[in-house]
């Protein structure tokens, strides 16, 4: 797009004509948005994940956003497009995920047990206590955690990122995405808020968060699991209002 071109005019013409050439110009205009979203997601993926693959999947999400964008909703295109770009990238990662669904289901059971025990005990439960609550050997509990961490991506975390965006999608004003999401996060405890903010909004890894807070990565992981479980419950309550 040349410096003198009017982006609003291109949008108007595209909505009337659906011209593929105009769509391609819009794709080029917003390509940096795809690279930004892919880069943020890439920070939570193993080194084996190819950045170019994420961008390719993200472009599909961008094209879908261009097709579906409705300015009358009051959102900027960037606000509307980011969840769809992210969703397309996650769908691409899901197709490569080699952790069986049964394992992910067991992990969710473990996470729920950790939350219940923490509320009951008033502290972070030990592995032995979680294993007893779930009804599995301690070694199996640890094997599940290792298998999850060695997968191509923690898809539950990415799903939550989409839920966060969706929760804000109907109420957010232009340029105020993070502020709307943080209003949901503000209902959490102080440490949970910090970890959610650093992980989902700042793109830090669990290890990096541990360095910031001066605690082990394992401890950050435990608090992160508790916080995300609580946050999902609050998001469900928000959607039902």
C-alpha cells in the first residue's frame, strides 16, 4: 500500500465489491499484526516450533477476520482480528499436538484436585497429597506433568487466552483490550493477578516469572494452574450474566 492510499477507502471498496485484490492489500497492511501475535505465542512454545508455521496459520485467521469484520460493532479492526489470528494459530498447533486427549483430561482432573486441596489445607499441596486426592501413584502424577510439558504446546493455556479475549470482545473500547481483561483478572488474589498478567499479557515464560518473583518455576506453575482454574470459573460467570 503506497503512503498516499486511504485505508478507510480500501475498506469501503472491499465491503462493496469483495475484490480479492483489495483483500490482499488489506492482508499486507495488517501482516505485522500476525507477526506480533505469532511472536507472543511463540514465547510459550518449545524451540522445535517453527515461527513461519505460526505466521502461515495466523494469516488464515487474518483473512477470516477481514471477511467477517463489522465496523458497526464499535471495535477497531486490530481488536477484532487478534482473537481470530490467535485462534487460527492455536488450531494449527492443535493439529500437531501429540499429547492424547486422555492425558489432557487427567491433567485437568489433577488441576482441579490441586485447587480443592489448596482451599482445604490453606497452602500449596504436596505431590503426594494431590496423587492421593486423584487416586493415582505419585510417579504417575509426575509422569503426567512431564508429558504435558514436553508437548508441542500447552493448549489449555492458549484456550484460556482465547477465552480472555472473547470475554472482553463485546465490551472493549478501541485500544483498551488489556484494560478490559484486567478488570476480570482484578477479581483474583494479588499473586495470581501478577502471574496472569506477566504470563498472558507480557508474554513471559513460567521460568522468567519465577526469576521476577524470586521463586522456583515449579512454584509458579502451581500458582498458575490455580489461577487459571479460578479465572475460567469467573469467565463462565461473566458470560452467564
